[in-house]
């Protein structure tokens, strides 16, 4: 990735709906050259997609939590991955190193819903131990800063 590619990615991180013309103006290239570069960034895997960012409070899920999970000995990780997908309140999941096996982020309507999810994790999904924390608020960080040298 050269400096122009970094500028294009930074622009798209800020607003993934920019047109090729708008991107071209920002990086001082033609729209066709810009489109070619963006397509190359896609095909090389640098850009994996475009996504909407949800405000969980606005959709009625104000309780945001991070939970560390430890599975029971011998529980099948692939089965656990498949079962996680059946719980829509889990909005992110990561396999981790260290004391716990996984970390998940949940968006719940209230503590009752969170308790039901905990019961399902422990009862049906092979989770032995859970450590959870309530998120108080997001700290806005520009995604494009990862591209800065």
C-alpha cells in the first residue's frame, strides 16, 4: 500500500458511502484510477467490506457488556462457534489467549436478558466460567489512525 492507497482507505473508513468521484477529488486522481485502486484494495483483502455502525441504545439494547468465557474441558471449539451464532445479542466474539478462552461483546435489553444468555452459555454452550463487565460509554477513536506512520 502506498500513500494514496492509505488516503483512500482512510477516506472510506470515515465514510464508506463516498463515490469514486468524491474519493478521486480527495486524493487528486481521476475517478477511473481511483476506482481501479479501490477494486485492487478489495481484491487484495485490505478492504473486506462496508458496514453500518449500529447505535445499540437506539435499537432498544442499552446494556452493553464484555464477557470473558472459559469452556469446560474437552468442549468442542467448533461446536461452540456454531452455537454462538444462535445468540443474536452476541455482537462480537474473539478466541483469545491467556486465562480465558473467548471474549464476547453483548448488546442486551436489560439485566434479565443478560441473565438468560448467561444461563444458556453455561447450560447449553459448554461455558464453565464467565467474567463480565458493563461498558459505560464508547470512547470515539478514528479508525484511520492505524494507517498513520
